[in-house]
């Protein structure tokens, strides 16, 4: 009878070991699901930034002998008045008879809830920003065009 008890005891140990592995497997799966849900929740609440965008030129000022264009574009400001757009790039492609100007703005004020805050901010519609664009040679009588190829009126002074 001692031999049978030994087998029964070993069988119980094997069964207990298998059940323990199954329980830890379920616990591991449960922990993985919880971790995934938490990661998704954190991603949804993470900081969001509006993608870079080409700014619309509102005004352009320069003197004919100047190599500097003062370009006014509309950026964005937060409710506190802090400017939320910065210049990502400002380019002037020059030829003998024309200048093509392209200003790209970047959102620098992250929002926590993108679906709500993005509705409350105008991204490129609310706050005028002056940007200096330096030319390789003076403006002279060349015409200026925006990123879309539309002619921009230059206030020459």
C-alpha cells in the first residue's frame, strides 16, 4: 500500500504542477490584456500635435533694393495667447523674373485630447506671424508667388 500512496502522491504533484501552470498561463494572458488596454488608453491621452502645414501668405512687405521679405502668415495661439506655431521652414526659390515663397508652420503646443482641442484651435487661421525670408539678391521688380503658384501682392516701400 505504501507503493500506491507514493504513486498517488506523485500523481497529485504532477496534477498540481499542471494546474499551477494553467493558472499561471491564464494569469499571464490576463496581465497581457490589461497591459495592452492600459497602453491603448495612454496612447489615446498622449500629447498630440497637428501635422506641419503650409501657411497662407496674408501680406508681404519689402523694399525693391532689399534682400529681406517680411511675410505675414496666420499661425495659431492657445487660449492663453501663447503662440502655438513656429516656422518649420521658410524657403524662397528665386529666378530672374520671379520668387516662389513657401512657409511651413509647425504646431508647438501639444494638446491632450486631440478630438476636443483641435476643434478649439484654428491651425493657421487665428494669429498673424511675421517671418523674415532672406533672398540671394534684391527683390527688384520680380513678382512673388506663394506655394500654390498664386501671385502675391508685395507692399513695396
